[in-house]
């Protein structure tokens, strides 16, 4: 009996559950389909990275003796969808069984379940064992809890996997979290160490030509293209981060600098989320760096927390609450996404920088995503679905399971507190503290209502005022509302008038 084994573009791991137990005659199906490349207008670099990585992975499978059916985007017979390509493969191979690993997006899982229900072929949907907490385990952890805080989940994951743990179940260094030693503002002259640009072989060059021809109308620049596209290259990226960048990662993980999209960040999330790297091997490498005296504990713990804690947590939140999670909009935010999220044409230096980094690299580090573009979207009340679609489209590491909780839950507080204990709202003074963007900005972060006042300042107070009925009981916000209520009525009125002016300028493209 021939078994067809479907491998998606973010499942490029030889340890993938659907590739286990292969028998002679089994066929691995991989396909580049227009439906997946365009359901949001994905960044050309993201498409090129995935297509090249897929083609290299298929070649590696063939070299290991697997029978691979690979459908390129420009194949004249390509139907343009997973459903169409699975049907075509079943017809051509006579397969009687389809094996898939559960996908990272709810819509695809529903598609796979529909294949099961139609009865045309036996369909086995296997768990994704590359994650360190399976969906059922997360649901069991969440069931008895009223609040699902990442910090407590992270501690359980540390214990389960024995990462940065000592005898007696104690955390290494005596603390679970060393953020008090991290997150320093950038010193003058802080620059990113030299990053890697991987050599482009014929496969990658062919993909770049294809993407240029088919997707040049999508947001983002395609070249220069520096991405790793094989596991060996991804491991080089990991080694480079551990050896050259990890020692200072903790100190400057929240710093933002004009013209510096990377600083000391790892740049491995795209490879991890596509399957070229695995989470546990990354955590072990980082821990080894600490045990060997190469990197300080604050940097190593902070980095491991992002993978062992945050990444697993957001996936759990996604699957726990879908499909209703994607429909949440706690603040009823419906303001259309401004053009400057696509053009970078705004006088706000911080937003312009973050969008330029995104446009040129399909990358912007987590603080720029959360506290610049995300913070502005929160304060301005931008439409939650439009904002989610933007984040999903423009970043090479974005898949719905990771993008939606980070955007809807963390950045926009659109889930009403499922993820965060309070909105991550901040005025321009936070951006001034953690960046040098304000040094060359036309707006002044020390001003609120004046002509050249930073737009974030009035928007911050306006956000608090217009959502007071939903936030006044939040246990982390009494001081904020106490401050607001100390303002006299005239000052409050002036601030809210300035916020209305800011939103008006945003709508007119004059901000």
C-alpha cells in the first residue's frame, strides 16, 4: 500500500512525525502553492527563504533514498492549492493513505480534518513532536488555572526538560528570571557585529528569479538575500550567535538603534519556526555556553526563556483558544491600518525605522514589533485583524500560531488579558529611554500637547481615558489612573484634543 506523506514548508525536519516509519514505495509530497504564498501578501524574502529551504530539504530527502514528489510554483500542472496537489498526487501514485503532521495554523488543520471526513483516502494527522509541550499537555496545564501566565509555565518547562536546573529542583543561580540585569538602554555608538551572508547556489538563484518575477508587487525588498536555506547553514547561524552575540544579548535585547535592525539578536527564529533548527538543541547549546563560562547567566536565561518559555506558551495559547481567539477585539479597535505601515513614510522616526527594517530584512526585533509598531497600533486603536494580517505578511518567522497571540494578545491586548496582565501601552518616553530614535525625530518625546509633541504621548493618555471602563479595575494600573485624575480638566481636555489631532493627521497621511 502506497502512503503519501505531505510535508509543509515549515516542517523541514528529518525528525518530523510524518516522515517516521517510511516504507518502500512511500512518497513524500512537497509543493509550492500560490494559495499559501498569497493568502496574505507575504514578504518576498519570506517566500524565497521557504521555497529555497523546501527545495534543499527535498534534495536531501532524495539523497537519503526517499521518493519525493516536489511541485514547483511554476510547474504548468500546479493547481495552486494543497487540496489540488494532494488530489493530483493521489491520482498519479495510487496512494491509499495520507500521513500529515499537524500544521501550525488552524485553517490548515480544518482542511486536513475535512480530508479525513470525506473518506476518499485514509488520513492520519500526527502530533508535531518537535515542540516541547504538546497541545494536550498545555491544555492540562491550563485547565485548573484562572490566569495563564507565561512565567509559571516557563518554570514547569525548565523542570521538565532539566534546563538551567540544579539538584533539588532549584533554578541555576537561585532565580528563575534575571531580567533585572538585562534590558539596558543603548550606549552611544552601539552597533551590530558583522552578520553572515550565506552563499547562493543554483537552487537559491532559481528561486530568487521566480520570486522576483511573481511577487515583486508584495511589500518588501528581495535582495540582498542573506538567509540560511539548509540545516547546515542554520547551524552556522546558531554557532555564530552562541559564540559572538549571546554574551551581550541580555544587556541589549531591548535596545533600539537607528540603522541597526539586528544588534545582538540571534536571527534564528525563521530557521526554528521552519524546522531547520530544533528548540531543545538550541537551549542545550546556550546552556553549555553558560556552563563553560562563555556567556553570563542573565543572557543565557533570557534567551532560553524566549524559546523554552515564550515560544511554547504562545503556541499553547493559540491552540487552546482557537478558533474564537482570532475573533477577539477587547477594545473594539477598528481604525484602518495607516499607509505608513507599508511605506515607512512618517515623521515618527521610531515607526519609520521599524518599518524600514521590516521592509528591507523581513525582520525587526521583538521590542520594535511590540513597543513601536505594536504600541502605536494599540494606542491608535488600529483594526486588530488588519494589524494581525500585517505582522503575518511581513516577517519571515511569522506563522499564525506564533503571530496571532503575540499580536492580538501581547501587543494589542485584544484578548482582554488572556496573555498579558495589562496592556503594553507606553508613551514616547519609553522609546526615548530604549533607543536613539528620538535624537533625529521631528517630534519631542518630552512634550504632549505642543505642535511638535511626540504623538505617542497624547495617544497614550487618550487610550487610557477612552478605555477607563475596561481598565480601571486592572490591578497594575491604579497609579496610571491616579496620575490621570490629578490632571485638571483643562489639561485632560487639551490632551484628548491633541490625540484627536494626531489621529486626524494619521488618517490624512500627515503624521
